[in-house]
């Protein structure tokens, strides 16, 4: 298989960067929108995170099929199918805000959960979850396209990681804007707040998909894994599961995506809960959205820095450093009292952008964005190194494991319900410890005897 050089397919590289940004825009709608549903379920953070869970659960079902699609129909057609599916999913989420009149469903009493009114909010909620699940299929397919494609266009190794990190920078820029916009549109959460409040963003996202579909239709994208007529089929005597560093990397991807989503997702719920965070009730959600946006902005900064140094600094070294730093940041967030506050950039509908006084743990948690920024590219690059013809299959497996972005934040939300928001970050500490292990030991390829050509 001949690898492409970065300078020979500039249009293809730019197209992959554009797709990377779209992935983040759609994915990062789930957690901040979840605050609307969490409020309707009387502060039940687990139910508030269900949209995020459904978004990532789709990866479990679509990961391997998406990898197979790359081989059968190629990168371009897979991306086009994903655009169409994404537009449908977003429209269904929009419908959840206009069908019927939403009311509070659950009231948390001392004896457990009491049903107050089953309809129509139940119907709205399940319509929303369906839309989030369909959007998950879309972003899974797009992720399956963009990561191996950028790694291939970069020629693998450090250069391949450099392109992935550059694309990830645009991904972070898009992710920065999403919670900021959602928080601004929601403003103050009330029982009357519905999905209709964020309808403008949903329509913008649909328009982006339509425009992307048109653009990509006219772009020539290299199809190295697409089987051509007359060619003999590539024989796969082994599978990615035969490579220890790949298997451990698959686990690492599962854990990493959960960390990336869990840190800002739980922080959004924590700051929006003004009774706990101490923020003004009328602007807590807006301020929370602005603070969480800083996390994604720092991911942008981290990826830009990584893209600049990845040609010289190995993925392994970067993963070790950022995992260690993230553990330190989260420990500081846990142990420093929430009574210690700091002024950070915020937003309110009445005052616009301003400096907001927030617990100092918010600062340390958003600083984790600098660390998580380079983890995806680093883990993916290390895990597929030396796989050769098994790379496309491995990509599908990695996409399946992105379901960790739904499962781990859901578990963290459950812990937050029972032990408090900040204590839930002990889960993140343990998971970061695994990534440190992978960088130090688990990423070494000990199966070099397996033929990969």
C-alpha cells in the first residue's frame, strides 16, 4: 500500500480538517443540552447525560461496520452517507422541542422517584434520545474516515500524528463555541426551558451538513483501501487483536474519550447547579457554558502546540507528560476547598461577557483541556503503528470504543448524584493512571514478527 505525502493532496487534507470540526460541533451539543433535561428531571444528572450516552452508544454498534464501509465503498461515500444521517438526527432533536408541551416528569422524594406527569415530556425525551443516537452514527462514520485518512496523508509516524493534531485543533475550536452558544441561548434554566431554546444551533448544524455534503461531493479523496476490480483481495491472516499494543490502545481510546467528555460535562452540571456552585441563579448556565468553553479552547491551544512539535517529539513522550499533568490538575481540583474562588471569563444575558467568580476547582479542571488535547492523536498513532494492512480494521475497532464517551460520563454522573460533583473526579484520576501506564509500558509493539504487508 503506497502512502500519500501531505503536499500531494492538499484539498483532501483540508476536507478532513473540515470534517474534524463538524464532528466536535455535533458531539458537543449533547452535554450542555443535557442540562435542560437534567433540570426537568429535578436535577437528575444521570438522565441529563443520557443524550450524551446515546450519542456515544451509537459508536458501539457502528464502529466496526463503519470500518468495513471504508473498505467497501471508500472514504468519500462513507462521509457523504454520514452527512445525510447527521442532518436527519439533528432534525429529530429539533422535533423534541416542538412536539407537545413539556412538563416536569420526576420529583425526587425521600422514598425515591415519584412520577408527576408521564406525558408529554416522556415522548419529547425519547424523541431527543433517538435524534442523539442517530447523530452518533453520523459522527462515528466521520471519525472512522478522518483519523486513518489524515494518518495516511501524513505518511504515518510523527508526521501522521502532526496532521491528526492539526485537525484536532479545528475540532477544539468548534468544540469551544458549542457550549458557549448553548449556555448563552439557555441563559437561566426554568421549568419552561425546552429544546426550542437551542433550535437556532440545531438549524445551523443542519445547514453545515448540507453545505459539507455539496462540497465533499466535488472533492477527490484518495481511496487506498477501496477494492478495485481485477485486483486480488488482500489476505488477512491475522487481525488487529493480535497486536498487544493495539488491544491496550483500544482500551485507552475507550478511557480517553470518557475522560475528555466527563471532565467538562460534569463541570457544566456542577456550575449550572447554582445551589452548589454559588453562581447567580439567573445566569448560572450561561456562565457555566462560558467556563466549559475555555476547556475546549485550551484543547485548541494544546493541539496547535502539539502539531508544531509532533514532528520532533514522539507521541509516547507527549502522552506520558500530559497524563501526569492531568492527574496533578484533577487532584488539585479535588483537594482545594470550593470556598476558594477565582475570577474567570464568563457570560450572562444581562451583562454579556464579564469576569465571573467561580470555585477554583473550575480553573484546574479546564486546564485539563491542555492535556486531553493531545491524547487522542497520541493513543491512535501509537496503537496503529506497525499495523500496515490491518490499520483500516483497527480504525473501526477504535470507533466502536468511543462509546466510552457515553458510558464513563454516565458513571461519573451517577457518582456525582451519590457522592457529590467533585468527588466524582476520583474516577477520572484512576482512568488517567491507565493512560500513563499505556504511555510508559503498554504502547510498545511486541508483535513485530506478524507480517503486515
